[in-house]
C-alpha cells in the first residue's frame, strides 16, 4: 500500500503529489489533515521549499511519527529546483533510521513571477516515472 502526503502553499507540490498518487492508484493527502501514516504503507512525502527547508508542518509530521525501518520516497518543488527541501527531509528521516528509496524535485513557480510555467508537462511526466520506479520491488 502507498500513501502520498504533501504540503503545498502555491499548488506546485500539490501537482506533483497528485501526479504521483495517480500513478500509484491512491489519493494524495495534505499533511495538515494527516496525523500519522498507515503502519504498513510505503510513504511518499513532499513539500515546497521555504528557506531551504521543507514546510515547518512537514518537519513536525516527520518528527512526531515513527519512520524507523520504513520505506519512504521524497519529492519537492522550489524556485531554484535544487532540492534543498528534499535533502533536508532525507537527513531528518535517515537520522530516524528510515530507508529513503528515492527522491524527486523540480522547479516550481514562485511569487507568480519566477518559473511561471513550472512544473512543466515534462516535469510531471518525470514525476510519474519516479513513482513508477519507486513502486518496483
């Protein structure tokens, strides 16, 4: 079973989350309404980038839940598209002995000025490919 849990302020990460969830045959869920992941699921976690970090609520979600020994895949969007939010989540999760199977990140529009056409159709296709790869044993 897969779960896709995300935070998105401007809708960029939501688009990636929904694309991944569609590929996995599940619904994407906002972290604001999710208390904990299922006990036996492979969890995809995603966030936009806020000061080179994932959203504070996503950081709190990771801290309050037990990811020890769990498979996790990470995704994110940012104006720079370098994935610092994903790298920060990976650091938090590996410190808790989670197994991060893979990660995906791309550019997202920022302040309605930068990267207005991101995520692009190509980036959404890459997100779909990422989800497909992650579901392989």
